[in-house]
């Protein structure tokens, strides 16, 4: 992708992951055109989760140029996440 990609590694049974879904919608509104947000269900794609050493859910990984540049585990409030991502996107 030309844009940096924020990947949300989640599972449907994970309560904190469901909280992050709403937060990521707000983050997407703040960062439109600066990043893409994709979701990977670790139950459906365990090999991708293993490849990226996902041990906790939710885990967000920011990729730039196909390489991971930041990793965030757990629920992060919208404002903190936007601030952190802006620091990595610039």
C-alpha cells in the first residue's frame, strides 16, 4: 500500500477487541487519507498472527513500506492512539 497500514489483530470473542472496533472507527475519521486500517481475525488466520508474533489481543501493528514500525497491545483511547500514530506517520 502507498499509505501506511494499521492492522488490528482481533478475535470475535474478545471483549477488548470489540471496544477497539469503535475506537478504530473514530481513529479512521481523524486520520482519513493518512493511513489505512485493516482487520485480521486471528482465529481465521492463525498463521498470519503467528508470523507477526501476536500473543495478546487486541494488538495493533502499523506497517510502513510493508515493514512493522509500531506495535500497540491492549485498548488505547482514541486521542492517545491518534497522537501516537501521527507521530509515526509524519
